[in-house]
C-alpha cells in the first residue's frame, strides 16, 4: 500500500529531472544550430516552466491537494513572516553588477516573465505538489512533518546539481543555497497557508539575481567558485534555514492534520 502511494511521488520527481535534462539538451541543440541569443534562451525557459506548472497543477487537482498546497481560498495567515525572505532578494541587489543597456526594455520584460514562470513552476511543483503529497500520505506527527519539509527541500537542492558548471565548491554551495531557501519556503507555506505570496517572493529573488545577466548569450560560461566564495555564499544564506527552523514552532500541527485527513 505504501509503495502504491510512493509511485506518484517518484514519477513526479523523475518527470522534473527529465524535463530539466531535456531543457539542457535543447540548449545544446540551439547552440549547435547557432541560436545563442538571449531571447531564444529565455523563451525556451518560459515554455519549460509552463509545462511544469501545468503538470504540477494537474497533480494537485488529481490528488486533492489544493488546500494543503495553499491554492484554496484560505486567507493569508501571519503575512509578517513573509518579510524575512526578502533578505535574499536584497542580498542579490547588493551584488548586482552593471545592468546591460542593450535592448533594455525588451530584455527586462522577458526577464520579468521568465522569473514569474520560475516562481510558479518551482513553487507549484516542489512546495505545491511534492511537499503537499508527502504530508498528505506519509506524515502522522509534527516531527515527521518537519522531516518531510526538509527532505523535499533537499530534493529541491539536489536538482540544482544538474548543470555542473560551477566547480565542486560552487555545486555544493548551490545545493545548500537552494536547500536552505527551500526549507524556509516549505515551512512558510504551512504557516501562511498561501502559495501565491511565496511565488512572488521567489520571482523577486530570481529577478534580483538575474538582472545583471540580461542579454547574455546562451554560450556564456559560468565561473568556478573558490572554497572561500562557496563558504561565504553558504553563510549568507544560512539565516534562511535558521529562520525556517524557528518558524516550525509556529506550525499548528492539529490544523495540518485537519487539512489532509
């Protein structure tokens, strides 16, 4: 019986991995064909994200996860706790390089659409479906609840290994970066009971991180991180994990039980 409950979860994880691998393969094909422009890269990313959104929403509907995933009409709870995640967006603003001015407004509009698609696809798939499905079918206590949020956040972090373009230190820091933020977002969903604000915050973080990369060609290479740079980035984002752990005390376990029972 438990294996039958695991199958949709494994299937969805495999789908996410395959579609991201498919995106990287398509990027490679575009490179070979000579399409290295920013518009091609961003448009492909938006299309892939919309596919993830559609499949994730179908899964949420099919397994009756709307309330647990924060997509019901439940009022936003404790909105003040959504202020801290903006810390990451502000950090990205601090480290912004010079913003490219070529085709500024077109690239800016594309970037906004792209970041919104990232926010929707990643939050709907990871927090909306994976986390909610895990809680509904495998969680029987608050301790198990916290563990499930952490495991889903780790899956989110490991999925950021797929590009392997930042060196060993950069890859490890990227996994920790995504895991810490993912854990915080996962707990925030259970505390605030709404997914849309997390999508907006997620999009803002990505926008601040990517704005100085506007117009970059598809064949732009990433630099490997030094050990000191990787440690520095990890320490900067560690407060997100600590904040998420603090917020676990705000989760009302009986109310979560009533949602998925």
